[in-house]
C-alpha cells in the first residue's frame, strides 16, 4: 500500500505540473488584455501602459512568467489579481464558504436521494416505478444546469415569487430569521445542483445493483431461505455499494465544476462565479489558481477512490 501511494503521488505531481503548464500557456496566449479598461483609456500614455505591464510582469517571456508562478505556488503564494490587486488566496477565501455551503448541501441531498431511488429502481426493474425513476434521471442528466436554473427562476421567482433569484452575499446568519433567509435564497441553486447530481448517481446505483442481482451468491442466499430484506441488507448492498462509494469520491470534483454555471446563473458569489468573472477580465492569476485547485481535487479524490476500493473490497489488490 505504501509503495503504491508513493508511486501514485509522484505520478500525480507530474500530472499536475503538466496541467499547470498547459493551462498557463493557454491563458497567456488567449485573446484579451489583463489591463482591462486601462488598455483602451485615451488619457493614459503608452509609457504608462508599459509601466503597468512591467509592474504585472506581462513584459517577460512565457517561460519566465511560468517559472515565477510555479516558484510562488510552491511557497504557498497564489499571486495577486490583475484587476483588483488583491491576493488571490484572499479572493478565494472570501468565496469559498459560499461554494462549500451550496455544493456540500447539494451533494449530501443527492446521495441521500439517489442511493435509495437507484436501489428501488433496480429491485423493481421494468415496473412503472422503475420507468418513472429512469425517465426522471434521464431528464435530469440531459438538461444542462444553466437551463434548469433559468426555468426554476421563471417558475419560482418570477411567477410564484417564492424564492429570490439573486443571492445576497452580505446576509449574515445570526438568528432564526436570517437562517430562514439564507435557506430561502440557497434553495434554488442547491436544487439545480441536486437534480443534476442525483440523476448521475441514481443511474450508477441502479446499474451497480442490477449487476449483482444475477450473481451466484444471491441465488445461494435465497436458496438458504433468507428473506428478500435479509438478502438485500446482508449480501446485495454490501457488494453493490462498493463501486458507488468510489464513484461518490470521484464525483465530488464534478459537482464543483457544475457549480461554475449555477453560481453565475443565480449570482452566487462563490468560486465558480469568481472564475467566470476572472475569465471575462483576463485575470490570469485568479483563473490559474481556481483551475489548479480543481485539478488538485480531481487527482486527490482519484487516489482516495482507489484506496477506498481496496479497503472496502478485499478481493481487489493494488
């Protein structure tokens, strides 16, 4: 196990290094001017613009800029935003709690709904209930989050006036009233992410259970006289949910990616909205930091999923 982890960590570090180089190159060569409005301001002379470019390090060749960024990253410094001149770590720290609240709530709800629905759909295969659940999961999986978000805004915010369609970032939760307001304004973005993620997980849970139902150990359990609930609880779920646990670990970074669009639709001041705003402004340090964090999450949870699979299923070896 230890040697395997060391090998995976070394491979992951090389992968992250390659990812960072590719992303940095793409962002540097992409169209757009990090100076924003200053680049087209007629009141600024060319000498002033050149001084600004020099102060931001934009006058240096790409390899030097990448090496400086990588050196700062290894020292725990994510750099400074081109537009706000604030530390990137500070900007991310301000948005992180909101993203964790929305994404975490959505994922917990998705798992709580998808696992039992997937199991029921598999046990009641081809029944009207299974067809209903399968159709719902197919619709939820097919519809993009931005479309679902717009539909929910039109229905619940514009027509029914039940929920606000803009997230109030200045709201402070200090009593039951403010807690209710926080839940109310978070309901729609959490619902959008839950619908999509629940559809993905439910299809996988159903497939995992269906794969285990015709196995010999299930037939043997029934032949010994065990009831349906005993077979499901003691034999079926123990094996069927092993790949589901690993999928949940692998799928956690995916819901962060889904939050990119959802936060933008509902004006939620999270990391996703910060990244999209920074892309529009060609704010390379912020985009680079957020993208690299996503890459780290994907690599980290990939390793955790492999380790979890071995710990849960002794038949699998590293």
